[in-house]
C-alpha cells in the first residue's frame, strides 16, 4: 500500500501563492467578498507564510507553504467525536463533510492551524461549477455532498485526483499530482509515494537534509521541507 506524502523545497518557493489559488479553484473554496478579503477572513486550504529574518535594511524574507500535514499521529483524528476526520490506508487524512457536526475540536487540536470552519452557507451562485455535469454542479469534485455552513474544511491532497488516476492506471506523482503541485511554477512541491524508494520524494529525502514542522510534538507529518 502506498503512503502519499509531499516534499516542499523552501529554497525554490518564491511566495507567488499559485498553490493557494489552484487549491481554491480545484476544491471550490470560496474567494470571499472584498470586505472579507480586506479583513483577512478569506478561507484557504493552502497558505504561504512569510517569515522575515534580520533587521532593516538587511531583511531576508522566506516563504513557508502550509498544506495539511496529514500526520500519522494526527490529533484531529483522535479528538473528533463524530469520526468525520479519519485516516485512509494510504495515509491521507480525510474530512467527511457528511459526518462533521461543527464542534471544532479538530481545529483546536491541530498544531499547524491548517483547518477552516465554514461560517456561511455554500450558495449555488458562489460555488457553481459550469464545467461539471448538472448533478455535480453544486458539489465540487469530491465524493461527498455539498458543503454547508457549520463544517470544517481542509486540504486532502486532492484525493479525488489520486483515486481517479489509480482507476485509470496512471502513475501517481508523475501523471497525477495534487492541484498545488501542478500549479507551482518553480517546482518547489513534489508529491509521491513515501514507501517507494525509487519515487522522487524518496530520492529528495535521501539526498538532502529535510525537516518537518513541530517535530517535537511527534505527530509525524507526511509533509517534509527542504532548506539549505
């Protein structure tokens, strides 16, 4: 069984946020009104954090991309009373909107702050996807019903792409990758099977020093970072 993971090269990331926009469009995440954008209340499943080092005028800014970490020991899975968030056999942490009761325990438990609570109804005019068949136009690409107010949302490594690629016999990590990986113009993100020693992610982890965020918490994320 594969174990999907991602490697993000911070030396290549330029902070363009193409990954955040690609994630929004792929998963029908709302863009929000101009007022919500000014108040920084727009939801993101992928974020790019800017971290500055030094003092003016010698300030250096680095960018850290933050998808869901898909932890092996995920605190969000442990605390969910409705089992709305769970591990798949391939290591992806799924959020099932059908079961979510909006208690937000998972948001509190997540040490990475990568979950969003949907505070408003998913209106058809905001989420309509004309490129989808009529019976899927208000759902998004997932095998779950449409999202409504009161559920928690997060990155899922675009598992709908992975499942479709496996059914069609395509190579995951080469022919099929998450939307954020496909959109990255510098190739800073690499996705693949962590259990396959010949995959590109395994090669990168073996050839360069890597780290995971907040390793002291022992959540064992499936997202690794490279930095010189």
